[in-house]
């Protein structure tokens, strides 16, 4: 691999042990994936923030790096934590767990993540971290990677936790995979004839196509969506998140909508074609037999202001039996409070939760056994990471479950 003079010096330890370790990781990853050189990246998004997931050894690893004076050199944002960093008591978290979770975020803050005041979220593009088309970035959260690549036209592989930190400390990543034109061509043409209306419909479509695509790059035709339509970004956010969960899709194109769809020869000649004429299998894929629902979760990926407004409208005048938690970035929670939406949701018995993701929270320890959500990705990870039963359905089905406590 060709390294610049400065990169070679960093690798030799000239800039201290933290940068040397980061360079070792960046170079090792680049070699594994066949990169011929490193490229500068404009921003980083770090995953592996939940203390439930990283545990004591992960926290030690971060502490050691911070003690070596590791500092990020480019704008860097943080994935969600397990809990609302300000309102964790009301969520029922154990103080010992909360202290560890707070320390994880403090260590990242010491490294300069979020300018020293990180805002944990999986939708950094909703709070100002919006990469430009063609810009190279190193993001880790799979739904954000999909959104950045597909909807914004930026270029990122899906970084692992340590790889993203290493990219933030060096401002570099290997020039391989989705940073290069060749890997951005579509290899699966998806003809959509099923009617799609709501955001969860796009999530159900993503659940189906993710399974069919695995690591391939889908090219959608027939989607009833135009840039600038009501909720078009939310629908694509849901589509990409679901494909990243049931498959490993990190980039997709939508004819007439996403920026690279019109690139000549974007559809590889050797592509295969599949047709989706029914969303029922997508909804059915992620439903357990458990009938009683003890939590309804909206906000996977983190909710936009429009999604919070939809939820507030759906619960207006109702009294929920099961708790309803809506997760989002803190500035979006604050805006919802200022607009009176948070009060409406609370009047119905719901709550807006900043910073957190329920899929990486100790959901069982909080007393929940079965969670309903209008997100295919949410249901997928509730089952596979949080280890609880899940239901995936429309917003109406989820609100009905919150009203009755039954699916
Ligand atoms: Fe975000 Fe968690 Fe869903 S990180 S995309 S809310 S699984």
C-alpha cells in the first residue's frame, strides 16, 4: 500500500501512540480489503456506544485510547447509547448501568467527538452532519451508511467500531469498496409493483429486498416516490435501514430519485432482476407469536420531526395502555417539546426518548418481553440483539397495540 510521508511517520509513532495504533488499524483494514492507498475523509460516525454491548472490556479499550491523548481530527458524531442521557431514571435504568453508560460518552467527549459535546444519534444527517455528494466519509451505523451513500451520494463503507475511531483520529480510510466507482454499480434490479403508501411500507419492502440482495446493490424501478414528496426522506431512511438489517445492503439506487441512479451504466450488465408485487411477506417476516405487547417503539432509525408529528397525531385524544417510546436525537426532542408535540404524546401516556436505541438497550432488564414497532430494522434487532419478542407492523397497528396491550 502506498502511504504518504506523513502517514508513514504516523505509523512509525512520530505523532504518539494513539495515532500509531489508529494508523495500524486503518492500514490493516486497507490491506485486508485490497486498498492501494488511503484517502482523506470529511467526517466520521462512530458506533459501539451502548455499554450493554461493549461492556467493561470495551470501556477499558476506550479509556486507554483517551489516556494516550487520542483526539479526533475531523468532525465526528456518535451513534445512540442505551438510554436517554438526561432522563434515564424515568426510563427505569439501574444507576450502576447508567454510570457506566455515562462514562462511555464522557470518554468519547474527551476525545473531541461532537466537539466535546456528543449528541448520540443514528441519524446525524437530521441534525446537521450532511455529507456532500461524492464526499468520502467513514461512517459506522448501517442505516446511516445506507442513507449517506444512497440518498446523499456520499461515499462510505460500513466501518466497524474501532475502524471508525481510527478513521476519526487519522482522518483517513482505505480506498476500497464503496469509495470506488466499481462497487457502486447496481447488481440487482428490483421492479416494484406492490402498492406502497406509508413509511412502514417502505420498511417492509426493505425487509424483502435486503434478504434477496444480501451484499448486492439494488436498483429500484417503479417506486411511487419523487424527490421532494411528502416524507420522501423518511421513506428512503426506512427502506435503507431495513435492507441493511435483513441483508448487508450499504448502497441502493432509486430511478429518478437518488443522485447516482442516472449515472450512465450504473446498472451492471450482469445484473439480476427480481419483482416485488406484495409487501405481506415483509410484514410477516418479523412477527413473533407472543400476543401481549408491553412496549411500542417508534424511531428506528431515530425519528425526524415529521415522524414525531405523525405519532402525535396518531395518539391524540387516546390513553395508551402499553408505554410508547419514541427515540430521536436530542435537538429533535427539544424541538418537539417546543412545538407542544411532546406534551401531546405524554398526555396519551407516551414519551420521547433522546440519545437512545432500544435494540441496544437492556430491554429485558427494564421489564419488557415483547415490543411492537413500525420499523423492520427495529424488529430485526429487538429479536437478534435485545433478545425479546417483536412485532413489526404499520403505525396504526402499533398504536392499536399501545392502546390495547395486544397484537
Ligand atoms: Fe438507530 Fe438503533 Fe435503529 S441505532 S437504526 S434506532 S437499531
